[in-house]
């Protein structure tokens, strides 16, 4: 499931995506007002259609390493839980567009995993409420809210680490099962991009703050596959003009990991600000 993508494989994968992307737009008519004779004027414009690249989106996400691995690595490396690095619950009120809400759903999903791994049930319960509201805002309640009351079960087990971890994992699995067969692949892609950007952000910032960076750099060096697959998703979604800037912004991160299989403090000092800037742009 987790296929290692190297610098030799990545260009080939991008070429395949570009071929698929040629047909990822559909034409629609844009109103241009009326002519001097009183007739309605319109022009055909290309509109990105994520449904046309759904298979590539789902297959890319299937290969993605679990975001939970990052939280587990941090915990095992002895890094402290840093609440201030997570997205504030109130930030969700500023997520007004479908893209913002889709990214937000992903950002909060990593924060939920991060909290559960560190046994912060109180934080996990708050994040779950925010995530459920975003699901409602996206009109996906029927698809993503299980008949199993994960939210209620989570709140009832905030002090039980094993139960908390199990419930959050089951909830995430349900999300992936539903989204992979649903008709909103764009939401799916952006949410997974968001969750992995959040994972890379918290990992890089925690690493920069660490006094002893050796273990943290080992963890960072394991993220090549994740970085490449995030880039693949961004490539697939770059036909959407609102997403294209993130694709461009992430390119240097891919290049750093491609050129440096072993991440040192020098590369970390480059990666951290890029990922932080990208996350800030997502949260604008």
C-alpha cells in the first residue's frame, strides 16, 4: 500500500497526471450581459471538474501513508504535545468557501489524530464538534455522519486513551470509505491535502523547536513519500485556479526532499517556513 516514490518515479507519475488533467475541465457558459440589440451575450469558459480525475485522486490517497504515523512518531520521539500549533476551533467560522471548508476538514482531522495520540480527549471532543459542523456546511452529513455515533462515543471516552484512539481511528476509516465511493472527489482531495499539510507543519515546527533534533530529523526524513503524494494531489487539483497557487508553493518542498534523502537542520530550516506559509495561506 505504501509504495516508495523516488525522484526517478515522480516525473513519470506527473506525466500521467498531466495526460489525465487534459480532460479534467468542462465547458460552461459565462454571462457577458446584453448586446446593443438586446440579445444576451455569453462565452464558453473552462471549469475544472474533479469528478473526471476521481480515480486518480482515490488511488493517490490509497497510497498515502497514514497521517496518524506522524503523530505517533512525534510521541515516540518524546516530543511534547503543543496545543498552540493546532488550528483554533473558532477558525472554522472563517471558512466560507467549499475549498476553505474542505481544507479545514483535513486540517482538523490531523489535529484530532494528534490530540488522540497524546490522550487529549478534551481537545479531541472539541475538534470533533467543529469537524461535524464543517461536514454540515459542505452538505455531506448523509455521507459522512455514521449511524455509529462516533462523536458521542468519543465524548464518553475522553479519559480512556485506548478507547479514544480506537474511536478516532474508526471514524477516520469511515471517512475514507465514504469519500472514496462518493461523488465529491474534490472535497476528498483537498481534505487529505489539508490533513497532510497540517501533519508536516506540526512535525516541522516541533522539530525546529526541539533542543535535540536528531530523532526529529529522522522522522522528517521519512516523509518523502507523503510529500510526493501531496504534490500529486495538488497536481491533480491544479486545474482549479484557486488551488493552483498551493501547487506552485509546494514545489520547493518536493525539490528539497528529492535532493536530500536525509533531512538535516539546513533542510529543516528551509522546509519549515514554506509549509508554515502554505498553511497560513490556506487559513486566510
